[in-house]
C-alpha cells in the first residue's frame, strides 16, 4: 500500500526525541508500505544539508519532497506573524504551516496518489486535513499538546506569559476537539496521553505506539564508566530540558557536591543557547558536550543518568536510550510518566530537590544498586521499548485505519468547525502575509 507521510519537520538526522520517533517509525513503515514523504523544512536546513537528508531518507522512501515554510522559521516575519496571531482563534503552531500555495500543492499530491493511506505526523498540520477528507488517515501525537501547554502555563511565574500560554492551551484544546475525530486512528505514545486526549474529545479510536530505542545502537559499554559522574542528556533548545537543568544545577547540584567529593556533571545536547552554556561553564565540575555527533560515549562515561524534568509531555526518549545502555536513572515522576517502570525496580524516582539530592548521592555510592537497575532496564528495553516492537504496533494501527474505524458521517460535520479558506486564514494573519505565502 502507498503511504503518504506528512511531516512538520525533516525527520533526519534522528537526534532529539521527536526526530528519533519520526525517523524510526518511518523506517519501520517502509517494511510494509511504499512511503512517500512530504516534509516542511521547519528549521531552515541548507541545500547541502537537505541533499544529505534526502539521500538518507531515500533509503526508506520512494519519493522525498521538502517544502519551505511560508515564513522562515523564527525569522523577523515569523515573529511578526506570531505576534499577530495572539488574537486568532487557532494556535500559531498550526497556522504557521499553511499558505494558499502549500494547500494547492498538497491537494495536487493527493490527486496523484488516490487510495493512499495518509500519516499526519503532528496536529501542527491540522489545517491540511480538510483537503484529505476522502482518504483513510492517522494522526500522530508526539504529546497531548494542550495538556503540555496547560502544564507549562501552570508553572510560568510571569503573569503575561502565563496568560498567553493559557490562551494557547485553550486554542490547542479546541483544535484537538475539532481535528482528532477527522482521523480514523489517533496514535499516542502512552495510555496516559490517550486518557488526556479522550477527556478533551471522547470517542476517538486510539492506538498506543510507544516511543522506543534502538537496542542494537544503544547497548551497554561498562568499560567506559567513570566513578562519581552524572549526565543530563537532551535537546538543549527545548524549554522543559532548559528548565530542568537550570533547576537541577541551582537546587540539587550544590548539595550533591558536598556529599560526593569530586563528583562531575556532564550536560550533553544540541542547540544550547549561549547564555545557558556560559552559565554552566562557570562551574568547573560541569562539562558541556555541545552537539555531540554520538551521544553514546557520553552516556557510557556516566555512572548515573539524571532526568529532573518538571514540564513537557509524552514519554522521554532520553530515558529509553539510557535504559537500552543499561544505565541507572534518577528521575522525577513527570520525567518517567507514561513508561512502564517501577520505582526501585527500573528507576529511582525523586520529586523534590531534597529527595533528588539524597537519591543521587546514595546511588553514586552504591554500585550494586546501579548494576541491578541497569540490568532490569536493559531487559525491559528489549522486551517492550525497541523500535521493532513500536513498528509492529504502528502497522496494527495502519491496518485499523485502512479498514475504516472513523464513525460514519462524523467527519463532515466536524470538518466545518475548522474549515480552511482564504478568508479563514486571513483572520489568523494579515491579508498581505497570506498573499505573500509561499
């Protein structure tokens, strides 16, 4: 069967949680389907970078098409449109992808592939759903976006930002209620995310396709471990990770250094803001590994992985990768939510700075505990969280979508709530920006 995979970013290279999920599921889908990829160049890859991405993705896709954003990501024009969208009824995270030109190109591609199964890789692409009304389709949720926005708003101390985030959370919730029922199957990363979405729009057909890890790529390397070392690994341009590492260094790290003489902290990830790097480097006991080509040696060097996440949503691939490498992990409850792990069996959970200090310090001093946790985690990764297992669940979801699980007559009525037209889009942005959309 032909599968049109519609993505809000170029799913290569697979560095960072969403990229890992999309790339590995796309690769799995290619085992059963003829995949044709349409992806927005969301982060402005150069032509040479896009050529490299196309070559790699072409190993799994019969065709690869990259589209430029209507406004270059985070350009002056992009920020202007973001500001103007504050009064709009839809979140800018979805309207920023739409333009008349892209809508026309999308419809042309659909005409070329009648009968194809459609995979929308994010609700960010919601405004393109109406044009695909006659197709069987699935919608992938990397997170429950409205719930994640609500959580961030609740934690935001700035009143102006809190109001904005609350507004965005409401817009996302309305979008989820309007769009999710248009799809035959909604893919979620955990039962928890299915419950969160079901509260907002009940009656959906869900398939849990959990996040995974490459258990062959991420394998134990015990000979590289250094005593009294911690690592925090993750995309350093994502606000939950930035907030987590700042909080950890401010509230946990000083006490750990007092309890464990000579302890070191590695912070490894991509696209860290310069201000964060300069702040971390003030402490000589902290090493920043910026944009590592291979994260595995850094994880292997650490005696303990820390995940002090207090925000965000979905499930954390950083924990799954550490799990596959047989590493012991100390995490908050939010950091490991949605994963089938138990405190003391697969992970150590600590939800206050005081508990985190105590747990990290004791784990660093207890090699037997770390080894036992690492062994049980590796076994769980192989049995439940490999990309091979996730790929099998994805194929089951595709079969359900192909058989038509969307209630008859439901989609047209709901589609009218988010009908897309030039007039509708002009209410989200200025008329000139719509006319200039590419």
